[in-house]
C-alpha cells in the first residue's frame, strides 16, 4: 500500500465526498464533491469557475491541509470530521508506514 495514494472520504449520509492524500504527516485535500448541490464547479481559493467539473465540485489549488480546508469551507464540519477520522486511521495503518528494511510485505 502506498502512503501517497488518493483516498476518498464520505459523510455517513453519502452527500459529501472529499478526495485527499497523505503528504508526509498531513492530509492534503484535492477536491470536494457536494452531491446534492447543483452549482457550477469552481477552484478555491480564487473561486475560478470550472464548467467542465461535475456540479457541486470544489477543487483546491493549492491543496490545503485538513485545518485549512476546514477554514475554507467551514459549513461542512461533518465531512471534515469524517476525513479527520480516516486520516488518523490511515496514519496509524502499519501497512502505510515505510519499511525500514526495504523488504516487501
């Protein structure tokens, strides 16, 4: 398993989704999909429209860590709480830790 692979976190109701990855010890958020929203996708923080993105999509550029993403979109605490739980689970997953001996598991 690779630490920097893309990961997906959803809220319990499935209405919000975040795509993120571990970068060192940080969770970097790439994009958010709000499945019940119909607004034109856009890029934050510049709020540049992304008409080719699915409706309800927010793409981050540059990629914020979890704390910064929470500040950028504070109304989505349920998503950030779910991502925080997945982040800690991924961080503590022994398969994700580098093997000091270089051997494959």
